[in-house]
C-alpha cells in the first residue's frame, strides 16, 4: 500500500503538469486555465500556477544538489582508493607515484574548494604589484608615453 495520500499524489501530478507546461513556454495564465480545467479546480489561478512551478523547480534543485553531493562523495572515495594503492610506491620514493599523489591531492582540493583561497590571495597580491608598477611608470613617463604603455599592455583606448 502506498504511503502517499491521494491528495498528495494529486499535488505532485499538478506540479509536474505545471512545470511541463511552463517548459513548453506557456504563460502562467495559460497554465492556470489548463490546470483548472484538467484537475477540476475552478479556483486555480495564476498565483497557484506560479507557486506550483516554483515548488517544482525547488524540488529539482534539491534533487540535483543531492545528486551532486553523492557524485562528489563517490569521486572522493575513488581518490582515496587511488592514494591507498599508491601508498607503497610513495613510501619507497617512486617519483611517478609521488607525482600522481600530488595530482590526486590537487584534484581533491579543487573538488572541495580548498584552492579558492589561494587564488584570491595570489590575485590580490598580483593586483597590488601591477598597480605599484603602473604608478611608478606614470611617475617616470610623460603622459603620452604612459598612455601608449597602457594601450599596449591592456588594449584600452588611448585618450587624447
């Protein structure tokens, strides 16, 4: 016996129909009219159609998030397995095994977002260095020459 009530089953079917119609490009008013007729709900309106479409999208996003998390965990397990298999060769100092382990570590960091902070720090430091060099160039060069340098290195339009 199903644990889903007939009312809940109707809501699920109605939401599936609403999102299907929306995917086909129908307006919320058209969706409301069709569902009111098909499901025998004379009070079904544009707002309820909007709510059903929104709930369907939220459900799809939640399912996609769970799928992504499951996939991430599966990939992390694979990386763990690879490292376990490489451990003996790493212990004996085999260069190829160590190189492979480093690649696995980079993949894990990327997958978990652990490398994002490093990129931000490097970008900020690089931006500061570039600004410092440009400031020194601006001081050392006459205005037309400085504008030419900016044009050459960044492709910006030269101002007159």
